[in-house]
C-alpha cells in the first residue's frame, strides 16, 4: 500500500509538473515580449485582410513586435493593437504610417511601419498611427487570374478568326487567299499610270503653248486685251457717272431753278398762260388756213394761175426749137 501511494503521488506530481510546463510554454508563446518592456500603439483599418493576433510587426525590415489584439469597433473600422519593444520606439514617430503587407506570395500577413517626421515626436503608449494603403497580394492574384481568363478567351477568339481566315470565310479571307483583288488593283494601277501619262502629255502641251489653253496660259495678249476692255469699261463707267451727275444737276435745276422750264413745271399760272397762248396760236393758224383757202378759191388767184401755166408751157417749146441738130 505504501508503494502504491508513493507511485500515485509520484504520478500526480509528474502530471502536475507537465501541466505547469505546458501552461508556461503557452504563456511564453503568447507573450513573445514577456521579458522586455513594450509599448502598445493602435491603428484603425477598414479591412485587415486576414491579419491575426501574433502576426509580426516590422519596421525597416526588422521584426520589432507583434499584433496583440484585434477589435471590431464598427462595420467599417477594425482597431489593431500592436505591441512594440521599447528599444525600437525611439525610431517610430507619431506620423509614421502603418500598412498591412504579406511575406512573399503565399506567406502570412504582417504589419509594416514606415518612418515618419521626427518633428512630430516619438510614439507613446496608446497612440494611434495613421494607416496607408498597402499592396493586397490576394487581390492582385485574383485580378491576374481574371486577366489570364480574359487572355484565354482572347486567344480562343483569335484561333477561331485565324481558322476562318484559313478556311476562306469572309472578305478578309478572300483577300488573303484569292488574287482577284490583286489583279484588279494591278489593272487599276495600270489605268492610273496611263491616265497620269495622258495628264503629263497635256500639261507638256500646255507648257509649250500649244492650243488655245496653252496660249491662254503662256501668252499675255489676252490679259492685255482684257485689261484694255476693263480700262474702257472704267472710262465708260466714269462717263456714265458724269452723265448721271449732269442729269442730277439738270433735275435739281428743273426742281429748284428760276428759268422758264422750272416755272413751266411748277408755276400753274404760267402753265395756264402758255396753254392760252397755244390755244390762240391754234386759232390763228386755223384763221390763216381759212384765209388761204379763200384766196385760192378767188377768181383773181385762178386767173393768175392760168397765165402762169401758159407761160410755163411756151418756154419749153422755145427751148426745143433752139436746140441744134
């Protein structure tokens, strides 16, 4: 019985020692900075991208602490508490920025602290550091994967297009596989060259002064004639201007002058007087006509007229007798 009790006590002692050892190992593992003085600082993130307590805090490539706590304050704010060893806080300032990084492509998340401005002062217990945007390797990998998928689709489409081109489907395939268009282009080129030769021949003739167009281009006699015609037209226009000016002066004189014509145009009494004079002249002409008719019908005028006719008849006979044979 004594041996049994001793063995039982020894087992309980060993089990208790193992349990105490395991608890000590756990406490020491969870408290990496258990035997050094530390400073806790905070940073507020919108997304911690899988960051967990115990992840490394790194400054200038040196591990200076660990993530000690993560608290969700709101749907858009996650506060991360970082425990930093005091022998490194002399190089971290109040405006040093914090960002979440990653060790390699497949490594765990870490906290990266950048250097700040010494004028802002050294970081102290409970300070909150500003957050800077970091590289999200997972997002980049997802984006690269999406781009690769799109590239695969593009390559598949290119293979389909090249297959159709090789099979001769569509206008572009016909352009690649047939030579009808090339022959048509060659024919059009030959015709264009012939047309250019004709144009060159025509321009040569024009330059040499052949034909009416050549003389028109090279001879200035037509230009001289045109200049003469234009000069004549200019002179005619000047004479027309002078005539118009004279007519204008005449119209002004008729409208505002003091001669007979202006008075005839504007003086009603003078117009009536002239009308009366013309009427009297007409009456005098009528009376003279009547007197002439009376005289012509009188017997004395008829007698005188008969004598004159007889005398005129005798004179031609005498002239005929005296003419020698």
